[in-house]
């Protein structure tokens, strides 16, 4: 993915402003130190995510594509769990994960969990509960709790969206199995084309229709050819196929809209005024929550993403916000292209899968047995690329879905802790009975 023209300016601004943080007036020196450290950590963590994209695009220009498979696999391993995985890189330095790839989103969710843990320690630990009942926290905390509820809805939708992506992966695997047969005949090509057509039809399915009452019927009709092999008679198979796709449906109301949810979350996201220094950590965490959920919705299939805002306003004079703004603008540009093309989402593996699937369908439409050597080599290259994509999905989608669930449960626990503090305040202010 080519680097954007404005990327360098963002990286320069981050470098210049890395140590320029909002001064915090507080009688508690420890609290002031904790808040400044929190800002610095947020800036560093999101700058790392932005620098990942910068180094990826720079390396992509200077290195041959022949090493993409091995280096990308090594990078995915190195950035997930094991720091020791970065050894022995003198010959082939591992590439960092591509922006909006599965590995990149795993890093993003790790960043969110780290920021959330630090924020909760600042907000709750060691703080006088009575501050929650005084301005500005008395109005910010309820807003924070409401935004958390909306984030939980998005986590649910994204979890089911990952289920759908895993289903697409299985369709791609059907095509791979067929195309890897030797010798390759018309029967195998027809089966691969049928699986890929089903995959592409589902991927370009209009987001608006996800809320339509006929969703399951339409998907069942479009994929009926694969459902007939499941069991007994025709009628039972139709019902069974409908049931299979029902399990991929969203666990939210049919009128629920991912784009409207994001718009609501970002609508009242206002930076604290000069005299509201205690509001700063809440504002920072609100911004992080909105950005993470917005990025997930843009990349993973969710119900009704039409009109998803390409950005939300974050003041550019905030040093910790600079890398978030840089990522926001890059993802926003990609989303504008996505809406024009009507693709399934910005997830890097999905975009590659869609491109290869279209190419393989074109091959299947012009297939003639026996194949020419040039056609055979081209097919082998495309099949290998699709196999690589499926492998990345197989290895990454499960852990990614688990991380989304972890984010969900973390939000629930943190919300419960804040509610406990509010409950303490209510008990403290209650009149003592005589």
C-alpha cells in the first residue's frame, strides 16, 4: 500500500510534539505525574501503530515481493506474543503487519487494553469518590458509561462479523481444494467457480440489506447449491441451509446501524476546557474507544455501515492525539474508496481475497483443457496467494475474535467498577435515619 503524501508531516509532528503534553494543574503531584504519564503512553502506543504503517510502506517500495510470504508470516508471529521471535533477522528482516491487517488489529486491541487498564487506575484507584459527584466528572461519567454500552453493541456486531469472514474463508478453502486437484478438469473448475461466486456475492452484499427482513432468505437462495449436500430431502436441506446462515446473523435489532452507533458515540466528544483538567483522562479514553470501534466497523462486516463517517473531530494541538489523527485520516481515505467500490470491508486480507477471487472466476470462465503452460503458471501463482490469505485468516481470526471478546468483558468490568463508586456516593449522601 503506497504511503500517503501527508504521512510524513504527521510523523514529523509526532516527533516534534512527543513531549508537549497538556499541563495539568493539581494539588496532588502524584496525580499530575500519573496523568502526564498516561498521555505519554497513549502517544507512544498509537505512534507505534502509525510507524508500523510507515515502515511497512517504505519497505514495500525497496524490497521484492518474492519475500512477502515468509517475512509477513514472521512479522505476524513477532508482533503477537513472543518478543524472542524477532531474532535471526540479519538475512530477512521481518516486515511489520500491514495497516488494517488481522495482525495490525490485534496490536490495536492490545493497545486499547493497555490504555484502558491505565485509565481505570487513574480514574478509580486512589481517587476520592466524592469527586464523581462534582463538576466536571458528574456529567462526564454518565456520558462515559453510555458510550461504553454502545461500544458493547459494536463488539457484539464485530464478533459476528468475524464469524462471517470465517465463513468466507471456508468458501475460499472449497475453491482451493478443487483447484489443487491434479489433473485439473472441468468438474473441479466448476466447483471452484461456484464457491467463489458464492463468496463474491456475499462480500458485495449491500450493507443496507443487512437489516432487511428477507436477509436470510436471500442468502439462502444465493448459497442453496452448497446447502443441498448437507442432508436428506430437498425441503429439509433448504431449512437446514437457512438455519446455517441464521447462525451468522447479527445479534442486534434489525433497525440497528453500525454507522449511526459510531455517529452517536462521536457526536458529543468534546475536548475539556482549560479549567477541567480532571476531565482530561476521561476525554482521552473516550477518544480511544471511539477510534477503536470506528476502525473495527470500517474493517469488519457489520450491519448497516452506509454513511460511516470518515473521521471525527480531535483537536490537532493535543500531542497524544497526533498519531490517532494520522491513522484516522489514512483509514478514512481507504473507507471513501471502499464505499465507491462496494467491497466488504477494509480488512487487508478481505480486500486481497476479493481481488484474487475475481481473478480466479475470470480464469474459470475461460478455462480450456488442457491448459497452456503460461495459464498454468498464472493459476498456480493465484492459488498460492489465496492459500496464503486463507492461512493468515485461519491463524489470526480466532485470536482476533477472542481479543474482541476480551475487550467486551473488560468494558463490562470497568463499567461495573465505576458504578460501584457511584453507588458509594449515593450511600454517602443518603440521610441517616433516626
